[in-house]
């Protein structure tokens, strides 16, 4: 059974950085796309970034481009989201997700992902 466990959230000030981690277990992740999504109060869950495990191909939401970087550690089976220049509007619960890679998959669609972590809270004060 695939399990995803996020960590690294917290309370920071605008302009600060955070690195989120997602420890993955129970699957052969070389076949997966790993995604980060976030959900703020009263908002829908939105795509942040994704990485195809075996190729390293990344994709970012416009709001994340230039500030966030997604990466993975093969040995530790961990996916990271480095977030720089944080803004108050980045405040949300951040979720790690996974789905088996296939041709034509639309990585921004949350409903396509099969596995989700419990989420980690990120709060950015102004």
C-alpha cells in the first residue's frame, strides 16, 4: 500500500523560504508522477508542481514558477518542494500525491491522483 507522509510546514514571514518533504513508501515510484497540491481555507485544491520520477520532468503552476522547485531523491524515496520568496497567498495545507505515469496524463488534475498524504500546514504572515 502506497503511503505518503509530508513534513516541513510551518509559520514563516513573507519573503522567507520553506522546504517541504514527502516520504513515499509501499510502491515502485520509478513508475509514478509525484505532485504537490495546496488548499487554502474556503478554496478548492489547486495544483502546485509535479515531477515524473524516472525522467525528472517537472511542471509548475504559474503561481509557483520562478519561486518553487520540485525535486526527488531516489535513494530516500522522497520528494521535495523548495519554496522561496513566500507570500501570504501561499498559505494553505500542502498535500503530496502520487499517480502511476501514463501517456497523456494531465498532471494538474487532482482527481487523477490515486494516493495522497495527510497534508502539512504552511502559513505565511505579512
